[in-house]
């Protein structure tokens, strides 16, 4: 098949129909890491930076969070935010100074707030991050080690940005990475499906959320 003749969506659909490799599968201890489900990226009627690929994304994430809590394993929420002057955003935040730019997501601002439609349990962990990967300069890695995690489910946005960066870092740390396809989103379908294709080929098991929930409902020891 000549991939140059296909759109990103067509490439991903062809991959699903004929997977080129076996899955990593689930291990015994699972964590759910929800990447940047904050208003800057989920409030599509308010902020220009927000995006929506599946309108039920947050509903699906809530179901995953409930299932992971039910088996006594960690649920993590990350958000990206910077100091009032934007001085801690590094070179990543220097690309433009528009009102909706990255460096203008300030700690404590409406854009930094986790989406109010989400239910954050007191036992969940909320982490502020400054760079694309949820692993970079956060305590996520040590939290996963403490809980003896071997499998990480990743949701959030953007598919081609912070989700992919987190997935690549997670695999590099030795975790089985799972991406429920309805639970990640991007600004446009081309980067979204290109990132799903890329992760499915190399870095993660990209699965329907129903399959992930079915595995979680079996409880620990699901390999």
C-alpha cells in the first residue's frame, strides 16, 4: 500500500484493519494519566486554543477514572500553567506573544483550570507541568514506581503534542502505554490521526475506549 496516497485518517483506519505488530497488552497494575484536560483546551466555546475530536471525550475519561479508582490504583490529572510573567515557560513559550499563546496560560487563571465537567476525587493526584510530557520535571515517575505500576493509560490533549510526548516518555520509562482513541483530541483531524497512527505503530496500544473499560472491569492481573 502506498501511504502517500492516503490521508492521515485513512492511514490510521488501514492500520486498525491490519495491525503490523502484536500489542504490548495490559500488565497487572494500571495508572490513568489525564493530560491537560483544562479549559484552555476543552472549552471550545470560550478559547481559540480549545479543540474537540470526540464530543463524549470527557464522559469517556470519567468512566475510565471511576474504573481505575474502583481497583484502587492511581488517577492523575495534569495541567499546564506558568508564573504571572511567563518567565518559567522556557523556549517553548517564546514562539509568539499572542493573547492565547502558551506563555499566557497563567497559574490560577480560567485557562489553567481543569474543566469543571470533570470529577476530581480527593484521592486523585493533580500535577502542574510546564513542558509537553507529563513526565518532565514532575513527580509522575516516582508516583508510578511507588504504586508499582506497569501499565499507563493516557487521555487528554493534544494527541500530536502533550499526549504523544507523554506516551513516548512512558514507553522510554518501561511502561506499557495504552491510548483510548476516543479520549484524546487535537485541533484538526490530520495531526490527530497522524499521531494515533504513529503511536499505534511504535509506542502504544491505541484501542477503543470500550475495550479499555472492559479490561479494567476484570480487575488486577489482566495480562
